[in-house]
């Protein structure tokens, strides 16, 4: 049960990071201030990397949970 919970947590964090990617891309498309420059694109790229990492962690935890099923 422990690894199932971790899988759900990592999936939620991955989805939150995907939402952050979309948010930062929308800010890059329509910034409120010209001083933002390319910073939202860097944040979007960083969030995409984090989303991918949490996705892979979720898959790893799910596989580990399957291994311990009695």
C-alpha cells in the first residue's frame, strides 16, 4: 500500500508541473510586463523537466507496488 500512495503523490506532482508549464507558456505569449524577457520560457522548460521526472518516479513506484502484491 505504501508504494501505491507514493505513485499517486508523484502523479499529482507531475500533473501540477504540467499545469505550471502551461501557465508559464501563457505568460510568455502574453506578458504583463516587457521586463519578463525570456524568463517564463526558462521556467516552463524547468517545469517540463520536473514533470517528466515526477512522471518517471510515479511509474517506478507503481512497478514497485506491483512487485509487493501478495
